[in-house]
């Protein structure tokens, strides 16, 4: 699973960069990597997208919380497990509030194997948080 995860991410970064879908960023230690979009999750008009990038210290991910079409505030965060055990994880990591009509990224989290992360969002008028699958 760990090797497959790494191979898939590398392919996604390369494909995103070649297609122009990624934004070139300078990672830690001067390693250039494309910030490549991955999974999406929606709560009312608010949505979060997991982005990944590879730096000299390995994989990092963040949640781009987009509320540009939103009529109410929303929040976004990541759930994270450093050992890959999804029944025992750290919730609400790097949680941010996002007002109507704007988009913001959360801070990055390390996502090297065997770590798993999922992105979550919740609109103020939605009684339930919405989360992606674990990645």
C-alpha cells in the first residue's frame, strides 16, 4: 500500500505539471514540486480539495477550502494519522474558518508513508461535517 501510494502521487504530480494543472512551488530545501489537486469534498456550497506536493523531506498535503459560491461561512481541516491507523487519528488538524466569497488553504501536514490524511469541510448551515476518503 505504501509503495502504491507513493507511485500514484508521483504520477499525479508529473501528470499535473505536464498538463499545466499544478502550480509550481518551491518546497523545503529548494526542491521544486507541483502542488497537485487530489480528492474533493463538498458541504453545501463550500468545498475542500486536498493538494499534495513533494519536497526534500517527503510528501506534504493541505486542504484548499473554497467558499467563493458560499452563502454562509464554512470551515475546513484535515484528519491525520501518522501510523495509518484510521480508527485512531488526530482530528481537526489545521482547522480554518472561511467566510463567504473567499478561498483559503490550510497549513501543510507531512504525509509520508504510513501516514494517511483526509480533508473535511462543514458549511454553517450543514449539520454534518463532510470528509473525503483517507489518502
